C-alpha cells in the first residue's frame, strides 16, 4: 500500500470535514451552556409526551414572573429552560405555577452558575488546551532529539500539534453544527472530552513517529517517504485495533449510558475516530511534505551558488 503517495487525497478529505465546521464556527459559534455563560437551567419532566399546550404554559409562567427565557428545548417527556441567573425561591414559585396546569410535572434539575464563574471556566479551559499543546511539543521535541539528520526533532512536535489541531477542529466544528441545527450545548464535560481526544491523538501519533525513528536508524540510505510508508504499514493494525476497542466501549456507553453523558460520549467517538485518521494519514504525511520542501529549498540554494 502506497499511503504516502496518496497524501494529497487524505489532506483533501480532512479539509472536506473541517471546512463546514470552521464556517459554522465563524457564523454561529458554539452553543455554550450555562457552565460558560452563567445563568440558570431547569428541566421539567412530564408523565406523558410534551405537547404545544405544555410548552405554552411554561412560557407563560416565566413571562408572568418577568423572567426572560434564553433557550427552551423539549424532548419526548422533558422541557429544559435556560434563563439568566435566578434564585431558588423564584424557581419554587415557577414550579408551583407550572404544576397548576400540569400537577404531575416534576423538576429533575435546577442549576445556577454566576457569570463570573462562567467566564473563569471559559478562560481556564482555553489555558488548559494551550498549555497541554505547548507541553506536548516540548516533550516530543525532547523525546525525538536523537533522530537521524537532516530531520529535526522539532518537526515531529509541530506535525503532532497540527494533527492535534485537526482533531480538535473536527470535534469543535461538528459540535458547532449540532448546536446550531439541533440545539446541542457545549458544557464543561465537552472540555474534558476535548482534552482526552488531544491526549489520545498525540498518543497514537507518537506510536507511528517512534516507528519512523527506529526505521530511520536501521535504514540509513533509504528514501524518507519510503521509510515513512513502511512505518505506517507496520503500525497500522496496532493503531486500528487500539482505536476499535476504545470505540466499542464508547458505543456501549452511548447506548446504555445516561442522558447526562450522551454528548460527552459523542465528542469522544468523533475525536478518537479523527485522531486515528490523523495519526495515520495526516501527521506522518506532513513530515514527508516538510522534508521534501526542505530538500527542494536546499537544491535551489546549491544551484544558485
């Protein structure tokens, strides 16, 4: 299999996946939960299917209390309302008023987060991702410091981060689309999933990179693209098996897990699948592209002397 020789097709496929999500991010952004924006969120559960009259009753109740609804989402038996931060007393009054029209309704969730805490979570999440990326570059550059010349250990670190950004953009972009079209919210669990995906992506990439380093030491005269291609093929089954076992566990959790972790599992599924793809078809190919560009630059410099 000549995987390296078809790298442009793999890059094009990645762009086809990433571009719609990036456009969505610019147009609509992410549908942030109260974890990031601050506010209150209430979930009301009904014994029967939710209908328009029930939704109208909820809207009227909040309007009577002069509380503006930021978003309202309904499922088969639940209505979830998000507003600006309210007190527990206000929440009790709202529940009692809703129960006048629907006596059997229950409140499964009431959560309030202040705007200051929400902004702190946002900043801390960004710091966590940036610091993790920087540490990964430094570690990979140090771990691959003995790689054969003219390769540089920093290239491995940079290419790993580019693959990592690919996976992050895939996950974030898809959730931007899900948030706009299906109302899926991004909460603190999403950040946890994103950091986990980053770790998995780098872990899988390092396995391929380590085999490239070993083969460079053994094959001192071989062409670099061929060495990379051989390394990918030697680690292909291992990478696919590792990812498949993780995906099977996540599919099981998606089917049998609760509602509260559903979108966390979806983010993990998307991220691990993307991480496996980028480790095999993007990160290693970027090393080849970089080396070919360096070789061409050096040949031009020699010819101009």
